[in-house]
């Protein structure tokens, strides 16, 4: 996030490797941004709400002993793959959002 940006930004949550923040766009719309290491995903309000619901639902799924070491979240635009440690850190970020 650029502190000198003309678009106001607000940090929502942060972990060692991940960051969630909003930007108030010039047209008055608020956008949501999720930094996952070198990748940043951008969301409009409705997309953000759907994404957060999806992640919270995925976190409720019990893991089986046969399950692979990581967690994969499939989205319309691609897939996110997390190792178990990364998934726990990502859950920490999501939990900070309230």
C-alpha cells in the first residue's frame, strides 16, 4: 500500500505474510484487496462478501486423515493453494476481520 496514494486506503487485518485492506475509489465505491505474498486479489463489495463466506465455510469443513497436506480453494478466476501452516495463517487473517 502506498501511503502517498491519492486513493484513501485502510488496513483491515495483517499477518506476517498476508494483508487485507480497502480502498475508497474516486467514484465512491469501496474495493477490497487481499495480499497473499506476491499476489494481490481485488474485490468489489459483493465479491468480497462471497469470498469471505466461502473461506469461513471452508474452515468449518473437517479435515480427514486421508486429505493431502494442503488446502485448495477453487474460485471462478483460479485456485488458491495453502500448505497447512499457510492455511492456519490465512485463517488468522480472516478471523481478524470479525
